[in-house]
C-alpha cells in the first residue's frame, strides 16, 4: 500500500484483525505462583468494526469452559492516538474497568492498565505482534511489582478459517467481502453529459468499462444516474495504490479499448474534471466490492437507490477525524432509517501522477455513502433524517458549507446496488 494511505493516524491499527479466526491458545495453569505448566485450548473469534469507525469489537468463544463467551471493545482517541481496550466475559459478568491503554510501534502493539488479581493490585499488559503475517499473536502478562518484572500467562495464535473468504462471496452484510483495503485509492467521478445524451453514455459505459478496468487490476465499484441533475453521470473506481492509478489509467486511455470507443464517448461528454480523490477513513469504512451483476438472472430487478453526502471540512489538524467522530451518531441514525452503510471516505491528499485526469484540490472532504431498498424508504424516512443530520453537523463549525446530498440510481451493471439478505 502506498505510504499516503497507510496507517498515519492509528485508526488503521486493527485492520488486520477484522473477520473470523481460529485460535490456538496456551494459558498458565496458575498465575503469579511460579507455575510453568501450560494448558492448551482451542477457540474461535470474530472481529467487527463499530459503526462510528473509531473502534471495533470481537467475540471469543471456547469450549474449554462450556459456553464461554468473551468480548473485547476497542476505542480509538484521535487526539492521543491511543487505544483503550475493555474486556468482559460471561464467567465474571459486566465490563472490566479500567481499560488497558496503548498504541502500536511498527507491527507491535503494547497496552497496559491497572487491575487486581486475587485481591492484590497488579498491572495487566496486552501485546499484539506478528500483525503483518497470516498468524498474528496476542499475549497477556501480569506484573505485581509495578512493571519491573512480568509473567506471561496467556498466548493466543490466530489463523484464518479456510472458508473465511469463500463463504462471504455472495452474502450480505459485506464485512468480509473485499473492501478498500484492496482498492484504497478511490475516485468519485461526476461527469457532465450533453443534454439528452446521458442514458446513451451510460449504456456505452456499461457495455465495456467494468471488465476493462478489472482486468487491469482496478475495480469499478459502481456507476449511476444522478437524480435532480439530468446531465450528471457519476461513477466510483478504485486502485490498489497511487502508482496503480497512473499505470492502469495509462494502459486504458492509451490502449485499444478506449481508442475504439473514445470518439463515441467524448462526443457526449462536456466535462470530466469534477472528481474527488479519496481513501477510506478507516479500513472498515471502505467501499465493498459487491458481486458483479448476473447479466442473465439480474435483469430488470429491484436495484435500490444509492445515496451520498459530501461534507467540505475546514482545513486543520485532526479536523477530519474530529468531524467523523461527531458524525458517528448521525450516520447511525441513517442506518435506523433503513440504510445499509456502504462507506465513509475522506480526501487523499497526494500529487496527481496522471495529470490527464485532474481531480479537485479544494479538500479536505468527507463522503458518506449508503444504499436503500426503495424510493418509499428514501422519501418516507431517509430524506427527513438526512436533512436533520445535516443541520446538526453544520453546528459543529467544522464545515465550510452545507453538506451536499446526492441521490443515485444504479445503472444496470453497477456493483453498488441493493442486494437481498
């Protein structure tokens, strides 16, 4: 991944852990008693992002203790760039306070906090390591002398189940589908088309563009007709990094497919420069790569409506993160109004390495996207909730203007669409 979309804020620290895992654990039979006898155990775990994008949770299940369920909750503070991790399980009940707190340095994360063990004060330390490998490790250690010496008493090694990816291929929700961790450089492109030509442009575009970009290693997330603006055709595509953006675009726009079709397309096109270059705000808020449209069985079916909200953020250190945290409750309200969230993106501030395709440089922006099943939900609930949410977020004084609300009808071959449960 290009450095400009790497883990610069700490929000990305636990990207590696999202999804399902098999767990092989070892724990000391007795703690802080000089024991050297280890007990083996097997478990499963599943980690999920929290809706705010500023944390995650996981469930830990093992039959070592019949019916045992443990949960961790991790919350990120963008001001301190530290994580607070809370643990709870059904053997002891309730949340355990205070949390362990810490951060990553490279591929190792250390998190410490006070606790008690058998009535005496101790310090607890969690250590995450090997996070860039297929088998990350978590360790727990206790210290009863203020951190001078430590006893490691639990070690968990994680591996992915063999079916973790395959079983998610056509399932909603899409947490385990390929997200923008694979295509983290995203263009939101809004073209101005000549009067009366937008539908023709869309049909030509659908006919050859999706596979052309995919075979070159990029992806077309979706393409749409924008409501309320009969001249606007909107689409989203993703690249593996900024270098791939230059390489793929050069291969396409100087290649045989575009050479054959460019006159037909350009004759209908007025402007192609209204473009935002974006990245996921956090790994779990990247756009999903939904299954390609089945051209045989998915013709003229209900496709839903995609909605987007664009926020122009005032420049300033941590303003994007602060705004996103403030907007978390509003975005959760959209879900309650019948929306399936698709992603939360923000400006990728890098030089343009393919100047033939300019993009806007008036950021930063935050872009929220979701999909609803029908116009009835859009009209009856979401539009009102979105208007109220926009008014609330304007009062944060972090915006440069009123949020822009966009309603998008997917074209027949758009991956981003409504999929049934």
